C-alpha cells in the first residue's frame, strides 16, 4: 500500500490528513477474509483475517501465507502501478459479500459512486477469482456478472446495495433514496426523498429482529 498515493480525484484539493477514508467492510466466514472499501484509493482491499498480530507485521504467515500484505485488491489498478488492469471505480462504498443461501452466493456487491467525468453511479456484482493473486502487468480485476445503473443514478457519497432472498437487489443512493430492482433490472419498488440516506437493510416479516413490532406488550 502506497500511503502517498493521491488519486486523480484529489489532485485539486490535495491531501487533508484523511489518507484512505475506509467506509465499509464485509467478512467472508467461508474464506476467513475481510473486504474493506477504501474510498480515496477507489479500491476494495482483501485482508487475511487469520493472521496474528505478529504475522501482520511481516509478509508471511496466515492461511494465505502473505502475513500483513494484501491478499487481493481491485477497483483501481493505478493505485499499485498496474497499467494492465481496467479501472472500475471512481470512489466506492459498501463491499457486500453475498452469504450462503442468497442468489449469487460468494459474489460481492459494490456501489461505485462514479465521481469521475461521467458523474454516474453503478452497482456492480463481481465474481471473485478462485485464486486471489496480484500478478504484475496483468488484469487482476474480478469478473462483472451483473450491474445496474440508470439515468440520474448518482450519489457522490455513501450508498450501497444488498441482495434480497427473492433475488432482487436493494440499492441505496445516498442523495436520492432506495430502489429495489430485479435481476432483469426492472424496478419493483422505489422511495425517493430529499434527505440523506446512508444505507438500507431488509428484514423478512418473520425475522426475530422485528418480532416486537407485532407484540401485545405495552
């Protein structure tokens, strides 16, 4: 990790002490990996959760044998001087590993804010490589298996997306509201407001987390 990396998006304002601006993480219990969204690098970093504190200070040890080095990273190859990869993000939020039982289990959703020239946000679903390697002078970016955008879908900050049990995707656009879309990209439900929307989550009607809403307790 080059802590002196300054993305093209920050060249005008310059460094302000907020070096990385990490804004969300997801834990993959099957692979014992942490996925960390690093907004000012326009990347997602993959960290070996199995390493000890001692192993994290060197480049060996842990389940993946890389110690404190990143196991994988994607979104902006220029952040590690890889000219062969295609840039995916101009700022990003909420890496979300799809858990077992969900459609696309094992894939990851990422909200790409799109603060480059286009000012267009995109929700991506990526299939991660079987072997998480960072090979020099090769395209190491994951495969895009699904994506969603539309006219005027843009939020410069926050935002995210989750996969529902029915296969639909619930998208939070921080400056607009919430959209539920099918895998065929049909909008089935939408809320638009004038507030500021960090992130949305879904609870099934039979979830114990909301059981008290139907309780007779005073």
